[in-house]
């Protein structure tokens, strides 16, 4: 994908930074912290057919759309990936991702394993994936209850699904256990920092090193 300038002024390819986890493992909090505290990172806002939860904002948390609108987006190939989760559709609008990457920004995705597989198939070299694990099953259940946004039935459904989602952990590049949010954040941030420094992403390095050599040889 297209390159932009890193913070050291050397051109680099933007990367697609994916966070996945069973719901309740704290991924949404980690995403929010990343967006607030890390320079050069944009959040990909997904489209979804699921109903809005209390406190959510249309266009910020998700673009909330009806089924027909979602189908039309799929037909027009406007989604980079899409999947059905808990009987609802979720997908990543392509245009904002491409715009951010071509402006030299990295893009953060809060998507499930199905979406991660699709992104990896499309852009393997640009995808860095992190799977967030809860420290225990009890902790996961507690967080789902504290969140109090869902009915008991929905929570039970999410617990059942968590076991299934967990089975995809080995498809991810990195695993972070979210025992403590500050530590988990520091770990996720260090993954992003290291991936930004990878040689093969730093497309401007050849020119930069050549210039260094030229100056040294003077
Ligand atoms: P929730 O309804 O709790 O916001 O999200 C349910 C699940 O859908 C989460 O695992 C979340 O990561 C996933 N999800 C959200 N947006 C997308 C998307 O655009 N694509 C895919 N594949 N999954 C998504």
C-alpha cells in the first residue's frame, strides 16, 4: 500500500493494525487509548446492521445502517472485508482506509477473526494482528456484566461465542493478555512501535542511507 512519512522523516508504508478478542476482553478500551495517545493512527469506523447501544454515537463508534444499505455496500464493493457476527453484519468501508494509508497514517481495526483473515489475504505484508486475551473466563464474564449494555441472554450468547473466537488465537501475529489495562496498552503500543520500524516498511530508507553515505564520503 501507499507510503507516507514516518516521524523521523523517512518515508514508510502505512500499516493495518488489527485488534481482535472475544467481547469483554477490553479491546474497545485499548483501541480508544491507542487513538488518543498514539500519533499517526486513525481508527477504521465499521458499518454495522446491529442496533446502537446506549452511549454509542453514529459515525463515531460505527456507521449504523440497515440491512439493505449494507447489502448495497457489499454489491458496490465498498467494503474491504465484511462478516456476520451475532446475526448482524459488520464491515470495513474501503475508502477511508485507503485515504488514511495514502496520507501516511496507520489504520487501527477493531474487527473479528473473519475480517482479519480477509485483510490478511488482501494485504499480508501490511497487516499486523494482535489478539487480546482476558486473564480468565470469570474476568470476561464480569466485564460483560459491568458493561451492562446487553441483556442476560445476549451476555450468555457472547460467552458461548467467546470460546469459539478464542480458537482463532493462533492465527494472530501477537498475543496480549489484558490483566491490567495500562500494561496491556504498553504492550500493544510497543508492538506498533516495533512494527513501524521494520525495514521492509521503511520504503524511504534506501534513499536516506545513500544520502548518509554520500555525506560520509565527502
Ligand atoms: P460489537 O457488537 O460488540 O461492537 O462487536 C462484535 C464483534 O464484531 C467484535 O468482535 C468486533 O471486533 C467485530 N467487528 C466490529 N466491526 C467489524 C468489522 O467491520 N468487520 C468484522 N469482520 N468484524 C467487526
